[in-house]
């Protein structure tokens, strides 16, 4: 067995050396990339292309998947409860907006918990919200979001009152306005419970209409258990989205 494994390793090494002699290091890197790309499914490739397409069209940097463990976080207390950053697909976001009940957007503030690089904030600017707020606890992502807000160019933009706030979602003080709160699977059920306790406290102090757009089955379970009414399931599955409302 050991001899067989040694033979496989030597054979692989010879192929690598031959590839480098023939095509150089650049050729080897290209071949490795191509094999990796081939293993990605068609739907994943399409998703990646759309990811970059949004950024190219609007002059921003919102693409990619970023692990929180790769970031320099001054407060790592909730790190194990946070999930990766990944920008929402614009088509899915607009589908969620279309599924909202008929509301006067100008009377609502849009709030994104775990706003990351700010893609959802930019997409929300296509709707006439009174203002748009992103709450992001990672300073590096928050700073990228601030640059994106300044650089964003889109003829469909109608709301220009956009800001990213570097804060902890569990302690962030909500404005007293009616709100559409967007939660795109940024953390686990533990933090979701704390966030909802904070939202409940705000509602107690300032009764008003709040809609929650929540992605992720586990988070939706927490929201339903906290007494919010599920209005519509926009998309099914583990990472699907549902819209909830507090009692009028």
C-alpha cells in the first residue's frame, strides 16, 4: 500500500514538473483554476457571474463570500454565532420587495441587520423608503459599505438617505419609525433571539408597524416563536425567505 501511494505521488509530481516546463507557472495556475471551475455547478457559475455583474454595472464592491474569521474584529464575543457575508441576489431581493403588503414606502425606514458590504442597502435605494440603514458589526465590511454608498450609480435609485452603522445588532437602538427589517441569514438562532428581544423592547416603547424579511429556516422558526405572523413564504428551502409582521 505504501509503495503504491509513493508511486501515485511520484507520478503526480512528474506531471506537475512537466506542466511547468511546458507552460510555465502561469500555465499551471490556469490549469488548476480551470479544473476548479469545471467542478462548480452551472447554477453556481451563473450566481458568481451575476454577483460580479452587479458590481461592474454600479461601480461598487459587494461580491464574494467572506468568512467572519478572516476579519479583524475588535469584539469577538459573538463571533461563533455569526455567519459568512454574501450579497443577496438582486432578483431575489426584488422578489421580496414585490411580496411585501402594499405600503407607503415613504413612511418606512429600511434596516438591514448584518448589512456587510451593503448590497441590500443599495438595492433598497430603488424603493422610496424614508431612509435606509445598515447595521454591521465588522468594521472592515462597514468601511467597504460606506465606500460603496458613495460610489453607487444607478438610474433606478430613488432613496439617497443611506447610511451604514458599525454596531452590534443585539443592542442597536431602532429608530421609532415604521420599519422593514431585513435579515439575510447573518447570524444563528442565539443572536436572533437577542435581536428580537431588542425589537420587542422598541415596539413596546413605540408601537408601530414592523415587517421582518427573514432568510433561513432556523431564524424563521425563532421569529414565529416570538409572536410575529408569517405573511408569505417568498422562497422555500433551508435558505428561503419569509415575510413576517407584528400584530397591528
